[in-house]
C-alpha cells in the first residue's frame, strides 16, 4: 500500500479484533456522542436563527424602522416633514399614524386595545400588515364610516366577526349636565389581520386617521410619522442623520430603541445554548481519551517492537492521533448529515410530531411565535464542524504523548 506508515497502522488499530471488542464499543459510543452533539448544535442554532429572523420580520411588520414625532406626541404639517425626510436616500417609505389606548366592548366582553389610526394608501409603504389580512383589506377603512380592523386574538377575545359592531371607549371625556362622561363610538368590524405575534394580534385595532382625529380630538394633527429604511440594520446610524434633517423640535427613534433588549436576550440565549450543547461534544471527546488510553495500554508490546525497528516517537504519536481523529471525523460527518437533514425539514417534522403526540410545542399565548422556523446558516455549520474536529484532535494528544513515551525495554519485559 502507498499509505504513510502512521496512517496505515492507525487505520489497522481502528478495526476490532477478538480480544478488544470492548474498546471498539467505546469507540462507537464516542462516534455517536460526537454525532449527537453536532446534530443538536446544528438543529438548535438553526431554530434559534429562524426564531430570531421570524420574530424580527413579524415585529417589524407592525413596528416601523424609524418613528418621528413631536415632544408632545403630536405632529403638525406632516406632509412637509415627510417630503423632507423622504429626500434621504435610505428612506423608502413614509406614512402618518395616530396611536392611543382605548377600551373595546361587545355585549359582555371588554378588552383593552392599542388603537392605531392609519392612511390606507400610505400604510403599505412602512408595514406589512396588508400581507397578513385574514379578512378584508386596508382600503375598506373609509373616512367617516368608522370601520375597524382587529387582530384575530382581539376579535376572539371580544367574540366578534366581520360585520359585527364594537363600542370604543376613549380616555377623553365629554362635559355634560350630569358631569364628565367618557367618549363612546360604535365601529363596524371590516377586517381581521394575523401577524403571528400574540402581543400584536391580541391588542391592536386599526382605524382610519380621519376617524382617529375626531375620536381623540387631534384636529388636523397626527401622532407622528413612520419611516421605512432600505436597510433596517442601519437604523441606529441613519436615525442621527434623520434627526439632523428633521430638526431639534422633533423626537426621532428607531426600532432598536424599543426592542433592543428583546433581541439581545435572543442572541444571548443562542450563545448560551451553543455553549451548553458543545458540552455534548466535550463529553464524547472524553470517551475518545479513555478509548485511546485503553488502546495504548493494550498495544504496549506493539509500540515497543515498532520503536526497536526504528520508528520515531513522533510517528508513534501520529499513529494514535490518526485513530482518535478518525473517530471524531466519522462522528462529525454523521452529525453533520443528520443535523442538516433535520434542520432542512423541521417544518415537516415538528407538525408530524405534534399530531402524533396530540400537543402543541409552542402554545398560543405563551410564545410570540406558534410555529418552529429554521434558518440554517453556512457559517454556523462550518463553525460547528471545525469545533468538533478540533476537539477530537485535542482529545488525542494525551494518549498519543503517553504512547510516544513508551520505553521498549520496560514494555517487552512483561511479554
């Protein structure tokens, strides 16, 4: 054979003989341990990436990249300001909005809600809510018609369907001969939307800006402007430029200011999960150490004979490094293949398991996203593969060094 001596002997030692089946069994366990660790890392990180990506997409479907408003939460002459801000090359959309809190009631059902007034023709420029309509469309909101679009969770809470009417109770009061009374207005449900984030589906109601102005007594003002950027990740940097462009009398904020801690927590959880699951690979590496230590002890006579015929200590060391590394490589490849396969079909596997066990892994109301997404990234797969391979090599060092230090005379004296 044309294989190097170290590689040839190392591969021969990996094959089981009659007297060392136990060592081969430990080697198999080590391979499976590494495969399990690599598979778990790939699947979990892919799910965490998918969860973060899906959550960001859905939240930013409701929350604008940048928001501009006055310090008193009111904005006058929003059209002129919008024209000025749209001159920035990174701003691709602008829409006015009105936001306030109110109570919605239907018969005996009452629920708090965040009421958002919008301009239906401008809203698609800054949000994706029009893509998540379950019934109706944004253009069904007509000024003066007092139509309302509810999140599906809020509609279920109020027990209403399109065509029903709900009563909106605002914090503003109206003076009357018997004192101050809350302002009431009946709205017809003209549409339903479902973003997929429980927080918004359960608490958001959308009406036309003109109706919101009358209801909350804003005159011709709005609460502010919502802006969409070409690259939402550049929002913190662009926010400063937009603040200079708008003027000091306006308050400019971006999505990271409101949701920074939430996404930071997701990234921290991803890092912690990577560290914890890496321990599976580390435990499997300890099995490689124990396997090679037993092999070195079993092959003392063979090592001594190799030394006496001129094989160097470095070559002896490489023989056992080949054996341990082979265990790590096979385990890594098995884990890589199974991890990529599971992560690629997670959207099929999870529903099948939920149906089989008659349960829901991510129940509505507990988690913001009710399905398990996956976003497998090449950088994560490469990082996990290299980590497993590196740990496998490190695990071979101590047994290989021990084998290289074997003294032929002492080893052969017991034979």
